[in-house]
């Protein structure tokens, strides 16, 4: 009897959590959507001011307008990231996805970035599994572009992508030879807007890994990071086979 009560309580708790989560997602969607409009106004006014006063603007005014427009660009990136975050997985259907094709598409999209950084990317054969195709591609894209971005100076990035079956899961790994991540921050980096570096050291918004975690959780999987024994990091995520 006590067991049944406990189980009912647990189910109620799960339902409450689901409702709260839905509410938060709605909130993120509405606020990020609505914030776009005033931001557009700021960007337009700054551009108009720059255009109208071209040539006869004093140095300080020109510097301030530059700050304003840089901040507006950054704010746009944050708002767009938040909006995309709240949209992830909305009204999507699981389909059979070939991860080899997804990876090839990602590498094609990142071709210039890969070439500029002389990154070497290798992979083992990857599985086919039921997934949300676009989201899975975004997951690979974020992990690979981070593996390139957080490279060690003067060493060309080497990235290895593999997948192994472990009972009812496929466990994927994206291993790099980059700067690595302090053990204290291995959980925190998956929290939205959480970054370990200044923007001058590495450009970014702190949204990529939050996207990754949400995508993996949409698939009822799990994502984590481990130190690479050879230096750098290994991001792993597991997705159910069925
Ligand atoms: P962003 O890349 O925009 O900073 P992310 O959410 O993708 O945001 O990553 C959060 C933080 O995690 C990064 O700022 C960085 O400090 C750390 N990080 C992510 N990927 C790697 C990696 N491959 N190697 C080292 N640090 C990483």
C-alpha cells in the first residue's frame, strides 16, 4: 500500500515538473520572440544615425555608436539562440536517420572553418537510428565546431568521431586535442549562457552545449564530457537504439 502511494506521489511530481518545464519553454519562446522587435528598432536607429552624421561625427560619438551596434549584434545572437532553444524538437517526428549522412552534411557546412583551422576530422562507421534529423545535425555541428574553436595554439585540431553499441544505446564520442575542460566545470558548461572564457579569448554565446543537452534529452539520451587521456576533451552522448 505504501509503495502504491509513493508511486502515485512520484507520478504527480513528474507531471508537475513537466508542466513547469512547458511553462518555462513558453516563457523563453515568448520573451525571445518579443524582444526581437525593440532590438530591430535599436539597430535601425543606430544605422540611421551613423548614416546621417557620416563625416561630421566627433570621435566619442562614433565610438559610442560602435559599442551600441556591437552590443545589438551580440544581443541578436543571444535572442536568436534562446528562440532556437525553445523551438527545438517542437512538433517533430522521429525518423530513421543515417548518422553517416548527417556527419557528411555537417562537414560540408563547416568546410571553410575546417580548412581555415587545418582541422583533421576522422570517423568510424556510424549507425542508423530513429532521431530528429535536423536536431541531430545541429548536435554534431555544435560539438565539432567547439572542438575546432577550443583548439590548442600552434597545434592543428584533430577530431575523432566514433559510435559503439552498449546494450540498448548507441554511445557516440567526439574526441579532440584542444584546451580541455577543468573537472569543476564539466557539468556547468551544459547550462545555457555558461561560458568559461571571455569573448575576446573565444567568441561565443554559451548556447551551443545547452542546445546539445536539450537535443540529446529530446531523444531520451544523456550527454557528458570526459578528459581525453591524450589531452583535450571527449564529449560523449548516448541515444537509444530503438
Ligand atoms: P560557446 O562555444 O558559445 O562558448 P557552448 O555552450 O558551446 O558555448 O560551450 C560552453 C563552454 O564550454 C565554452 O565557452 C567553453 O568554455 C567550453 N567548451 C565547449 N566545448 C569545448 C571543447 N571542445 N574544449 C574545451 N572547452 C569547451
